[in-house]
C-alpha cells in the first residue's frame, strides 16, 4: 500500500464526522445503525464504521480508508461501513466531492420507489423521512440518478465502474444524488451543507410541500 497524505486536522475531522452523524440521527435521517457519512481527508477518505449505532457515534467510530483498495489504513481499529465502495466511487469520480451522505429509508431503497403513487395520502414534509417515505419522480432538479442493478459484490473496482457508467450518462443539471437499489440515497457536495441541501431537495421532490418549514434541518448551521 503506497503512503497517503493525510490532513493535519484528521482528528478534528473525526470529531466533526461523529457530531454530524449524531445530529443526523436526532433529525431522523439515520435511525439505529442505518446510513453512513464520509469526508475526504487528504489522499484518504474518512468514513463511518460498520454496524454503528448512529446515536452513540464518537471519534473512535470512524475509519481512514485507502480510496483505491477500500481497506482501513494501518493503525485503524474499525472496519468501514458496507456502503463504503459507493462512497469511494463518488469521491474518486467527482473531483469536487468532499462529503458524501447516505441515508437508507423504508420505501426509498428500490428504483420502483421513484414511481410510487403521488396520491398516497400521507402527510408531507420537507425534512427527515417519516415512517414510510417514498422517493419518486419530482420537480426538475430533485429526482436522483438511479443505479438499479449494483454489482453483486460491492468491491471498490466493480462499484466504481458502475457508478461512473451511470453518472457519465446523466443529463446535465441533474441533482447531486444517486439512488442505489437495496442501499438507499447518496448525496454529495463540496462541503456538508451542499450534501445535506441535495438530500433535502430529493426529499422535498418526493412529497407535497408543507405550509411551513418547521422541523427541516438547516445545513448552513451544521459543523463544516
């Protein structure tokens, strides 16, 4: 494994990642052990550990990963989350991608959820998902790109090829969001605020608008 340059503030990044995961948990985006988050850290990627209870996340629940091999760097004590290959594919393919947020919501993990009936009568909201959200075709700029058939084995090489293929064929102006069958939605940006804003747009496009914005998390106020 070749030496990788790491940011001098990597330990601070670990704290930021853990704090953000706990906030996402409290906001309803990452219940239980679901969801994951990653940050670029120099040549490596810092990502949440596998089987992590998001409400109890701390700096020790983060893993520095070699982006080409998907393996923890020497000295790491945890193993990365199962969705790590998708995170790494996005970090590798998108030059301005610094942060990737992944949420797994009931009803939003399969491609056909994009076409769920628009008149299903549930109370709408524009923030964290309720008990049974449906990600479906919404206004322009809100519908994620779909990866309907991810590789049977989520290794970095095969996953990177699949992600490059689907994003390379995406129309210009598509939102920074990818719906992966069986895994959920991944959004990204140059910082956490952009990634969360993209997630919020996808959720807004899947439901009728609320009369007020109460309960919607404010990405601009979160740690960056």
